[in-house]
C-alpha cells in the first residue's frame, strides 16, 4: 500500500457554491469496508491493546471539524476491490470566509 497520487484542483467546487481549492489524496490500499465507513470520522479511542493500528482515531475527526469550520468539507470515496484504495478529498473556499462559532 502507498499513496497513488496527490492532486490539487482549483476553480468552482462542484459540491458547493463557491470557488475553492480541492486537495485529493489517493492510496492503493485495500479500501474501507462499507460497514466501517460510517465510523471513519468518529472518535475511535477505545483504549484497547488489541488494535491492529496505532493512534486514537481522532485525527480524521478533528480534520473534518476544522474543514467545516473553514467553510469546506473533508470526505472520502473508497472501493472494495483489490488495489481500489481510498481517496480522501478536502475542499476549501478561496478568499475571505468568516468562521462560525459553535
């Protein structure tokens, strides 16, 4: 597994009504199983010593929150085929944007 490509797109964001920049990172890994996809952006800090991966699982949750506070969006697309991998996308508006306080 490794990063297949990293791309940066500028212009009109097709998912939003703003001009922005979209960062695209694709890997060639096994992808994310459909039953696990709803948990990708949630905290997974279970304290278990049996986890197969290191970390608390909070990084993507925090990254998605920061993207939203900036007026953008972080999401992924994943395929369950050999070498299909996962693509993470981050779209952010270009120019001035007022952050909403929560």
